[in-house]
């Protein structure tokens, strides 16, 4: 099973869920391009990231895998399932639909880019400076996980802000060339009960692309389902990926 993180995230955001699922099978977590330890690239769209992940599977000798993705990672997972359905045995997507969303992040990215790292002394100081532009403490905390000191103690971003900002329109959307594509594999879509990311139109788009999809809402969860409802999400994923597979 391959787990894919969302925008501004990294592979470690899935580690708690991976730990819970690991006794049931092989788990792979990956940093998508411009995130975590992966290379910073000037361009990223869903076709490119799907190709990256397929190359990862090839490198590890994995012919088919169950793919799980949150938010941006969920769109990568859907693009993989529609472009290379023979490589995806099961698909699980967390709080995202195959539709275009408004740009919620351009201002946030520019604020992070404008942070003067030369005068920065601590992550707490960076948090205080970003607070003028990013009101939500939880969102700032997630972003600041990408800020690390180098061996000389100079703070630096390990996230490729320039490539993300240049690709933001593509990341907010979904590939036009997949408009009529269908995936016949079993699919589970989990939405946060208090999130606005999957509405009625989003559910229609999900079922248009993935006719076998189950859509489940987790009460009380917002967009960051794996952080807010890890137990419930792990149970849903285990039931879908393992118990259902055993019965197939």
C-alpha cells in the first residue's frame, strides 16, 4: 500500500496511520516532488506526479498497489488510477474530489517566501512573523514543519515554494484530459464531516470517474482527517484495503 500526502505535507504525516496498518501488509510512504526530501522542481502537475509515483513503484519492483492519498495526494492517486489502472488494485482518497478548487494558498505561499530566513533565530519566531498573514495556528504549525536549520544553524525551507506557486493553478484543478476517464477498481472516498472539500458536485464527479466508489463521511473531522480522526480513518482503511480484499 502506498500513502501520499497533501499539499505542504510530507511522508511523515502518514506515519501514525502506517504504523497501525503495517501488521497487515507492506506500507510505502513517499514525499511528492517539492515536498519533504524529494527534489525541488520548477513544475508539478498531476500527470508529472503520477509518473513520479509509477517510477517509484517500478524502482521497488511493485507491479500493483493499493494507493491512498490525502488532498493533493488524493488527486495524484486518482490520476494514477485513471492513467494506469492496471497498476492500482484499490484506491482510497481522503477529503478531495476530482474537481477544480479556488486558490486558497497563493497568499500563504508568498508570505512564506517573504520570511527573512537570515535573521531568523527559531521556529517560534517564524511562527510569530507568519501570524500576521496566516491566522490559523494549526496551518502555521504544519507549514513550519518544513522549516529546518542546516548544519551551520541557518534556517532554510525544505519545500519548493517556487515550483508549487508556479504550478498552483494546475494543483487547484484536475487534468482536463481525464474528463471522460473511468476507473473500475474498488474505491473508497472518505470526507471530513465538517470539511467543505467534498460537496454534492464533488460527489457526482467522484462517481462519474469511479462508479464503484463508496463515499463515507467521518463526523467531526475537518480536512486533516488523518490528524483529527486517526483511529476512525485507520479502521476504515483497514476494512477497505484488507478485509474487503480478502473477500474479493
